DNA sequence: CCTTGGATATCGGTT
DNA sequence: AACCGATGTCCAAGG
C-alpha cells in the first residue's frame, strides 16, 4: 500500500476513534497480544472492529470466536510506521496489550452507528427459578416456597428451598440445559449439608429441561429426584404474572416457521 | 431503502455466501433468536459478519460481546420481503434459529479473505502442566512424575500425579490465574477419591500464580497445600526443553515497548 | 473494589 | 455423540 494511502487511512481511523465513531477495517495485518497469555498471529486478511468504547475485535474468516480482542474501556493509539499502520490497544487491569500491524486495507468504514433499541432475552436459569418460586406446584407436588438462593454453609447456595406437604424441606437445583452428573453432585453436596445442618432428612430435586446421559443413574443411586421443567410452562407462568408481557407479545415472529 | 437496492443487496449477499466469500454489512436491522434461549432486538444500526463456514455475528456499537450469533456450520437463507431483507440462519443441533431483518444498508463488503497464517498462543494451563511435568522440582521438593491427566474415578482428571521422596502420592491441580475456592474444592474431590482408592493418605497441591481471596483458609482447613508457580519459570523450562523456541523468538515484538 | 457463578457460554480432547 | 474441563473465558450481581 502506498505511503500516502497508509497515512490517510491511519488518520481516518484516529479521527473516527477520537470522534466516538465505529471503525470496521478489512485488512492484511499481523497481531500480537501480551497479558494473561501471549499470542502471535502472522500476516493475513481479517475483519477488525473498533468500537467507540474501546472494544477491539479481530476476526479471521472462519469461526465464531475472535482470534484476538480487547474489551471495552481499552485505549487505542494509532501510529504510522514504515510500510504499515500500528494500532496499539491497552487494557489497564489486568495490564494487557494488543498490537496490530496493518499492511494493506481492503475496505475501511468509519461512522457513528445509531442503536437505541432494547435487547430482551428470556430463558435464563433465573427465569426458571422465578417461575418455580411463583408456582412451586409445577414441580408436581404442593410445595411451598421457603427461600431463594439459600446458603448451604460453605458449599454454596441452593437455587430454591421448598417444603413439601409433610413438612420435609426440599433443596432444588435448577439447570437451564440438560443437567449433567456434575449438577447431580452439586445437589448432593447441598442435600448432605442441609441434612446435617437440620439433623433430619432433606429431599433433593434437580429441575431441568432434560437429564444428560449418565445423570439419572447417579441421581437415583444418591436418592435424589428429577423433575422436568418445560420452558413453555415457565413462559406461561411468568407471562401470567406480568414478567414477560411485551417480550412474549411478539416473540413468535422470530421463534419458528 | 429502495426496492431495487434491497434486491440487489440481497443478491450480492446470497451470491457471496454461495461463493464461499465473507460478508460484512453495516445496516439498520432487527434480530430475533430462538433456541436454547429466546431474544429480541429492535431496530438499530449494527455490524453483521457472515463467514463462509456459516458463522454469523451481530455486533452493536459497544461492548466486546456480539449481541446475537450463530456458530460455524449454521446455514443461511436470504430472501427479500416487503421493504426488507430477511436473513435466516439455522443451526441444526441444538436447533436454533436467528432471523435478521435488514431495512437499510450503510455499507456492504463481500469478498474472499486470504488468511493462511499460523496462530500461536502460549501461557495456558497446559503449558504450566508441561513445565511441571518436565521439572517437578520447581514445586519445591524432589517430586517425581507419575502421570498426567490421571483419572480420578468419576470425579474427573487430576492435572498431574506425582510422588514425593517418602513415596506418598501427590495430586496436583493447576490454575493459570488466581486459584479460587472452587479450585480448592476440585482438588479436595480428587484427593478424597484417590485417598479412598489407594487406601492410604495422599497429598494435594494447588499450583497457581496466586491464590484468590478466600482460597487459603479453605485450603488449609482441608489439609491441602499451595505452591506458587511463576510464569517466567515456566517459560524458562519450556524454552530450555525446546518447546517454545520459535514462538518466544519474536514474541518480544508485541509484548512490551 | 473483589468474589462468585451464569452463559444461546464456545472450544477442544477423550471416552 | 456425549462428557468434561479450560478459556486472555466475559459479565453482571452482590452472598
């Protein structure tokens, strides 16, 4: 790339960054990173996104993950060297530095992006927890809610603590995806702790949309229980209690078909 | 955006995707996602990257994380609707669908990116493990290596298994950053398992550059040990054994100064 | 501030 | 194909 073109491109990037604009560059570059780890990426053509908040993202032409990046609040310097542009992004804590050397530009976009829209997401573990807390009976018995995020000594926190019609306490562990054996062990640790703390038996329920392959045998051998939770049921409960009104109102547009 | 422009843009995107090219679009769009979770993002201006392998990434003008995405091997369809382009990306397993409605294009790049370079990274947990395996004595005693990734029944795998001069086995858990209480618990599970499996006492060592706040009290109360590992020491050992020669040879370019 | 735990986590390697 | 642990994990909530 010609010297003048490099200078001009560097100035466009610097000016855009100072003006709070977004920069997208498709370019031939090298990348070095030093911080919690160290990495080196030889010359090749990539997509670079530089955001007004300092986030810097480098994508190779394949894969989901960026090959290199700095998070928001990093700071950038732009300098022109012999035959290349040097972009240095510095993150303060932990101290991390990323150096990009740009040798050629295929395309360069700079400008402000107007994006004031709301982003709504639903289906988290917490959404499931809220739904069960609102209607513990969806677990199949007349449970009553005792507490959420109930401390289990130094073992952690039980997602939910319920009591069944017999007055027996029930520790509930929730997973948003297929519950693994690890989740079963986690529940067991809570049940063991709480049984010891109370001095009498406690039930343990794993609530999840599904069980991973080896989870059921382990669960049963440990005397624990599984209750399937249906995300649609969760949505219905939250919706009836007003938690998801606007979101669900039009989610069907993108959901299927 | 004019109808003809939309049609033309849609065709460019479709043709590029079919030809195995990369697409970067800066556009005014809406996004819906349905799969393991559900999300909705109203209209606004974003950066969209579509890669030849099917990866699809949508970035808002701030933050490190993409607001919506599909991983590689997703498939794309492009259609023109009234006043907008509809991009639908489908991931087969788990079944997940992302719909993008594009109302206006600020910029559109399509083309092949040539990127054959190697990406090298150093400083992983595995690098630390290799260094200790090569020179177990850096943990401060005359340990001998027994095994790497030694299976601890159904609890997982110990990073390293050593034996001390007394013939006592030592389970080692390695962390590349500050070791948390969670790491201490993980080590405890391994030590408990292996003590039971062998029928006599086993030592447990947590090897990491640092201990997180609450980790030391827990570690000591469980009778486990901590050994600090120095990344520079790790680099020296690996370098002397030839593992990092080429990489370290020029990493100084990007590391500092 | 640090610590903790979730995430559409993603990504490999191993079973 | 499922499971398991690492990740420059990132990130928000707060015990």
